[in-house]
C-alpha cells in the first residue's frame, strides 16, 4: 500500500503525535504508581453516608494504589485523633465564626429536630430559651455542639433538659422519631428522614447556632503524597453532597 503525497507529508506529524500520546500514557501510569499507601480520613456523621462511597469511587478511579481507612466521629473526638495523628485528615464541624470559617466547605443554621407529627412542626423558628422546656437527646461530650450549648446556657441562664446522651447518630434519630425527644442537628443530617416523612425541623433563633464544616489535615506528621491527593479530592466531593441528599 502506497501513501499519497499528502499522506507522506503528514506522516512525520502523525508519528510525533503518536509518540506524544505514548509518553503521556507512560507519565500518567508513573503518576498513579507514585501515589500509593493507606490514607486515614475522619468524617463527621452527617456526611459519612453520602460521602464515603463517593470518596472511595473517586480514589479508586484516579488513584488505584491508594487504600482508604474511614472513621466516623463527632467533632471533639475527631480533633483528638487529628492531634494524635490517628487520622491524616478530618471533616468535622465548628460552631463559632472566625477567619478560618471563610474557607468552610459547608455551613447551615442548626435546627431543632422533632418527629414529623410533633405540634411544633410548621413553626418558622423557635427561640433558644424555649428549648429549656423540651426533653433533649444530644451527643456525648467532648463535642463541639455541646460546648456551644453549655456556653449559651451559662450566658442566658437557661438550663437544658438533656435526658439522653449518646455517641450514635442513629440512636439520636431513633430517640427523636420514637421516644418523644428532641435534638439539635444540621438540616442535612436528617435530610433522608425528612424526605421519608419521619422527622421535621425548625430553625433555632435568638440566638441562632451556626455550624461550619471544615477539612483539616493532621499537624502531627507530614502528609505523604497519597494523603495529599485525597485532601485535594475531598472539597469538591463535600460541596456536591447537598445536591445528592
């Protein structure tokens, strides 16, 4: 088979493009092979179920040499793990505004969560002082939300009626749905149950309680390249979570 004059003139360029493509493929394979190892990530409970599978899929597709170890915990325990180096990075909540909160990946006003058939359902908001009359189920200390609630109780002189404490998000939801208790949660934390008609929520006001979801790497050791890549992937995944809940 003979090349035409045009084909012969294009042959050097075609060979150069093929060589470039082969080089790019080799570079990509080399890049993938350099990011290997175990990466430990802590995720606050309200994000873990929509986010865990998304993170695994993204890491598997982009960096098959990376293995994930995922921990679920509330903010207080997460910060202890970051300080000790048990996890490479953590997604957790802050409840105080500050300079660093401008980079928060998500934020929301806290809601009083109740059973869907509760008489308080449908109110536009509920004042903080009204919480004193309600039986509450809350996360156990140490916990960022509990710290803020303790401070608000002291400054307002309002004593909260905490009847049940637990470190299990599922237990909190169950106690609200079937035990007649109330809790304080970010609205996305109970998005599924609200869609199912099991729970509802009313924003807390006067004062409002704002929560910020932040991503923080450990400072106890330098992050290896595999952990840095996971740290780079997470913000986009977290910001997309509300649209999937």
